């Protein structure tokens, strides 16, 4: 196989240079004695609270056995923080904001952090100031260097399925300036994902039962490159980035048999192919503004070209659609922060503009133009009541508008309110939070171009979406004592006019569209804890309960209780980590699907020596994980059993090696955004 030759050559190159590699010793000791630093109290070897956040100091062993920022975050075993398969980091029951040295970061940034350069990780569980827009935030603080350079080679290859990722990074620093280049390639090609689907189409005077069993070929190739220039002084920085991303899916072919009541069986095949390319320019600056002030500025421009093709054949029914879409976006932002003793003041302004121009070619040719713009302004402040009690507020407005060809322009001016009251001690913190915001959604939601899935089901957006808003109340508690860290949260959220799937019928066709004429409620309770035991052994666990109620044209209710546990052992050269996630189910408030995920487990073994790290990961070995999805509505019902080989029973081998020259310099923050922004409503 081609990838075996690539991997063999890569291994040979690494081991030929291994003997002469320079050993990098971290200046932070594994053990820190307890000490008082003003309002800061160090409570354990590596964890202490500082005002509105928790500082976590990674040990040498934790960094040596991490090849990415995500791996390091997992090794720290911070209670209540969960990392999903797609790189999304969740904390306190919501998606966390992620930063590197105070700059907003994307998935690729964190993936390519060199852990040996991480001084600490700041977990803002009670954020304010520049982080006040986040429910929680995680900031990776990296060392800064003045001269030298490096070349880093890294590769990850699945052993028993066709999936891999390879990267090369180089950087040179001289004085206040640094120049970096980064490129990479990742792919997967899976031929035998299997599905079994049982559907019911309920028409006015008859019902169609449709059972299908099929296999899907799942393929994707992604290439990316970035050039970065930065100028940094003790008080300010300027960073410019040019990024190019190309994504290609040469064809997800699905084929199988479908049985239609009463006794008809047809063969069918569909093919979904798409590709996109995206150049992007980012300019960021952080400059002092007065004695105690700071100003952060950002300008981001991006172009995307998306090509999508879909075809479906079943008996005498044939359907083909082609889409070409050009997307241009321009975003700006400014954040001014002023700190005075224990108080702080922040002013923020943002503007996000995106324009979509899409050509559809099927039975008829259509051109749709769509633009959206969101402008936001906020003022926030943090005020101490006494030494232990703080009050903070973030008040602002959101002006959201969009216009689709042939539809009425949508405008919504909404106040935004976020209030917090915090009680802090040396080793614990308690916070109440209230939030009122408006809801936004993908532009594919309003695109009213019909797209056929099969001869009975059509997908179509709805441009007549009502104004909506969300309210959230939460209570959060955090406690650290010696080897024990704990966190707990109880959260209630209410959404008025939330956007979700809706099913309508027209003759012999069911139309899957969108509606928002009701409300939903969600209750979440979670308890998480971690313990660091002697002999470099750690354990963490979390328990959560979630209740979801949705009241639209129909009513849905769902309860779920789940838990997970993780074990970790580290020594100088070797590490072992194992994780168990118990079965869980979730009612998706957008798609109205109940997704049932079975028991899952994994383990990882790594070896670290000087500049070389080798790790072996096993994902649910010896176990076929069937994921079940259910949709139950008045006109359409579906039960789907999915066996996806990218989610279970496979093994990864990862290798990372670094060549250093001159003095050590910071490893580049790669801002690779692979998200494809599109207004196209896909058939598959």
C-alpha cells in the first residue's frame, strides 16, 4: 500500500537523526511548593486558582507524552472539560472559547501546538474582560523566543483503515520578527460503512413503508498551507497570515436495495461529490492604550468556492443536481480593555458580513444571491463588592439582517444581557449567571431551492423564519484541595421560536423544511472530579443528567443519564491512558433526532525520547459500535442503524520529530480554518 512506503521512509528519516537530537528540558519543575502570591494560593503541585480562572502547569511528563495541544489538554485531566472527535472543546456544558497567548484559535491551531512550549493553560471558568463573550475559555500560554528556528515533521496513520495525516512546519525568528510556513495533508477512504434504514411516509390516504440496506464509500482529501509573519515587543504584537485550504470529496457512493410496501424491491445508487478551495487573510494586532488599557484589533477576509454534485437512481426515478457557489466574507473586530485594581471595563465592537452567489443546475437553472450581516456592540464591567464577592455585567445590542433573492429582507435588533455574581475563596468559587441572547442559524436553513433526497422526500429551506431568542440560567461551583479537583454545574435554558426540522406533505411527497413556531427547554446537571495519586497515576470522571422538552407543532421529551471515566499513568519515557464512555442518548433540538450512542472505550500507549514521540492509539478495539438515529414525526418516521468504520475498531500510529537550530523559538500558531461556510442544503 502506498501509505506504508511513505510511513517507512518517514520512520527511517526520524531514526537517522535521532542520535544527534538536542534534548529540550522544560524549566518548570514537576513539583511546585505551596506558596502565597498576593491573592493567589498554590494548592497543589500544578493547579491553583487566580481570580477569574484556574492555572494548570503541565509537568515535564505530561508534555513529553503529548504530540498536540489536544493531547496535552487530555493529559491534564481537568474536571468538566471534554474534547469531542471533531476537536470541539466543551466545558460547563457548552462550547468553550479557545485561545493561544490571548488570540482566538481554531481547531488546527490547537492540533499543532508543540506541548514542550506550553508554560501553562488558563481555564477561564468565570470569564470577564476580553473573554467575557465566552461561557468559558481556555488559553494556551506559550513561551516566546527571540532567535533560532525549527523544522517539525509529524505523521499519523491508521493501521487497519485507510486514514492518515502528515504535516511539515518550519519557522525562523530573529529579534522581534518571526517567519513561519506550514503545510499538511490528511485523508480518509472508507469503502464499507453500512446502514440499515426503516422509513414511514404517512400521506393523506395511504402509507409507504420503505426499508433500505446499503453500503457507503466515504472519502475525503484535505490539503492546507499557511505563511505567517509576526512582529512582537514586550507590550504589543502584529500578526499577518495567509492561508489556503483545499478540500475534495471525489464521490461518496451509496448503493443497496430498497423494499417498498407491499412487495416491491428496487436497487438504488446515489453519488455525492464536492470540492472547495479557500484562500484567507488574517491581520491581528494587540497594542497598549494608556497606562492600564489594551486594544485588540482584527481584520479577516475569506473567499470560498464550493462545487457540489448529487445524483440518485432508483428504478425509473432519476435525479441530478449541480451547484457552484462563491462565498465572500469580511469580518472586523475591536476590543478595548481597561483594568484598575480589582475592577475592569471592556468595550467591544464586531461586524460579520458574508455574501453567497449560488448557481443551481437541475430541471431548471437558478441563480440565488444571499447576503447576511451581523453587527454587535457591548460594554462590560467587573466590580468588587468586597474581597470575595464580585458582580459583572455585559450589555449590548445585536443587529442581524439577511436577504435572499425573491424573499423579504429579515431584520432583527435584539438587546443582549449577561449578568454574573461570583463568590471566590482561595480554593473554591461559586458563580450565578444569567444570559439573554438572540438566535442565529446557518444560511442553508433559509435557502428555498428544493433538493430531492429520493422520489418521496425533498429538502427545502424556509426564508420566512421568525425572530427568536434564548434565555439561560446557571449555577457553577469549583473546588480544589491538594490532589482533588471538583466542578459542578446546573443549567436551565429556554429557547423561544428555535429553528428545527419540520415535515410537510404535498401529494405523494414529504417536504423536510424548517420552522420556528414554538419553544424548547433544557435542564443540565453535571458533576466532575479528578484525583492525582502517587506514582504519576491520575483518574478523572464525570456524571451528567440532561432533560430536553421540545414543543413545536408536536411535542418531544427526552431524558438521559451518562458518565465517563479516564485513567492515566506517566513515567519519564512511557505513558498509558485509557478512557471509557458509557452509553448515552440525546434529542437533537435542531434535527429532532434521537441519537443513541453505545458504550465506547479506547487506550493509548506512548514512548518519548529526546525530540521523538511515538504513540499508539486503539479506538474501541474488538467492538462494532452501532449508532442508532430515530426521527418520529406526524408525516415522516425514520429508524437508522449506522456502522461507521471511522468511529470504532481501528488503530492509529503517530510519530512526531523536531529538528532545532539556533536558540529555541515558539512553535507557530497555525490558523487553519477548514470549515466550509455554505448556503447549499445538501441531499446527503
